[in-house]
């Protein structure tokens, strides 16, 4: 792959996922990783604006329609624990391409579904296979040199956040033009194209990696890593709290915007994701700050911004400008902490990068589910003001955790990764 002046090389190492004698990780390849990550994770969120239409088309009850989102998230959570760790013992290139091809099949099943059972099975499989996103993140981190890993993880993770934010907008627009099934057909086509491109671009691993761990041992070792590494626990808790705050906003913001005084359409509400993209893109700076050894300071500043973002968000009913400012601050802060978390935990044990990132993302899933469930329930009982208090509470808990842990030594591996500012 031709570089553009930003190429770096890695020597062959005796572990899965490593590259051949020399591989150029150019900015173009990093952007490809980001696009693939965003496209894969978007499949988890496409259904949210389409639930009513899906329900009418397949004669599903409201309770059954709600299970579409639940089963997709359950599938994603299972994939994080049962599939992502395979990246540490399998050829990551082959694993990524295989998961993308199976994802094409799952998306095609959803698009062709004629019964509720077929749709639900397809959505669960889609969530399970969408975790290829995390395998891609771990692979990109393994290809980057330690001194530039934060920058690479920052760019790739920006693709993830942009995919999440734009998924609802894209699915709403495509469904308005050609029906809800076209959303999944379009995604299946894009996923197949990405599988082909990644197969051609990603480094080849000629020999099968040595299987040092059996599958059961691999899963148990993920739990062992959490029991052994204090920094991993801390960063996982940060991840849970920031994504609980993130989900508190994005799972409930449609409720006040669809009521007086705005009465915005679903398409207009979905377009709010475009505002959040600005914050996600700006947070790539966090990756560069991590490379300079400023991860601890970056985390503290980002958590303070996250807490502060809920002040303008509280004025959503009286000012859309306040909402826009709050969205940008919140997405910037979440992305900054998320990039920092992944950069630090990968550096603990690069040979176990997939297990570390997969285990960390389980906490992300727990936080997202907690925020969504709590926010929608609280809005029904006490309104938007109470939702903002909830989001601020998650953010402040993260800030308190940072204050109590910022002076504790992170351990030798983390110190090496962050050069003294873990």
C-alpha cells in the first residue's frame, strides 16, 4: 500500500495478528480501518428509527418490536466476550474478512425477513458479528508503533463514534427513499466491498499462528487479566460511566425534540448526529496527547468537560443552540476518554490486545444499556431536567473516580506506555 509520508513499519513478532517482515501503515490505511469500523458498528443502530415501520410490515406487537434493539445489543455483548478474544490466537486478517462475510449473510437475512422470528434471528446475528469493529481496533493498534499508537487509535475510534452517530440519520434517509429493507441491503453491499478491500490491503500472515491457548483458556484469561490489572479495572469503569452518560443523551433526546415547542421530525432529530460528529473529529487530538504522555491530564480535563456539557443540555427546551453546544462538548469528552482508555489498556499486554479491548468494551455495553434504560424511564416519570441530572451524575462519578486514582502508580506496563502519566 503506498504511503504518504506517514508510513511506519513493524518487524515480525511471534504472535497472532502481527505482520510480515515489513508493512507500511499509512494514513490511508488508518482511514480505511476507521471507515470499516464505522460501517460495522452502524449496523447495531440502524434499526432504531425503523422500528415502527418494521413492526407494521411484519405485524409485530409493540413488545416484540422493542426486542429488536434488545436482541441486537445482546448479540453485540456476547460477541465482545466470545468472538473478539479470537484475535489474539487467530490470523486477524482472515478473522476480520470472515466476520465481515458472515455479517453480509446476517444483513441479507434481515433485509429478506418475512416473519418476526427471522427478523429477530437476523438482528441477533448482526449484533454478534458487528464486534468485528473491536477486532479492527486491536489490529490497527498492533500495526502502529508505540510512539504513534494513540494517534492511530484516536483516528480509528473516531470512525466508530461517527458510525454510531450517523447510523440513525443514514437509516432514516434511506428508508424514506426506498423502504427499511433497503437500509440492510445497502449495508450488506458496503460490507462485502469492505471485506474485499481489507482482504487485499491488510498484511498477510503466511503461517498459522501458534495456538498457545485453547478457546476455553482464552476466555478464562480475559477474566484473569481483569483480576490482575488494576489499570484495566479503572479504565473499564471510566468506560462504563462515560458511555452511560453518552447513552443517557442519545437514547432520550428525541423525546423533548418531538414535543412542544419543536415538534421535529424523525429525520431532523436524526440529523443531530451531524452536530456530534464535530466533537468526535476534534477528539482525535486526544490520541496525540496520549502519545506525549498526557493521558492522565487528558482524562481529567475530558471528564470535567463531560460534566459541564450537561449544563447547556439542560436548556434544550428553550434553546437549540444550547443543545448544539452541549452535544459537541459531550461527544468530544466521551471520545477523548475512550481513546485514552484503549491506548493505555492495549499497552498493558499487546499480545492480549483483543482480549483487553473486548473485555473493556463489555463495560461499554453495560454503561450504554444502563444509560438508555434509566434515561427513558426517568423522562417518563420526571421529565428532561431529571434526565440531565442523571447524565451529570454519571459524569461526576467519573470525575470523582479520576480524582481518587490519579496519583496511584499505574503499574510498569502502563508507565511504559504513557511515559509516566498513566
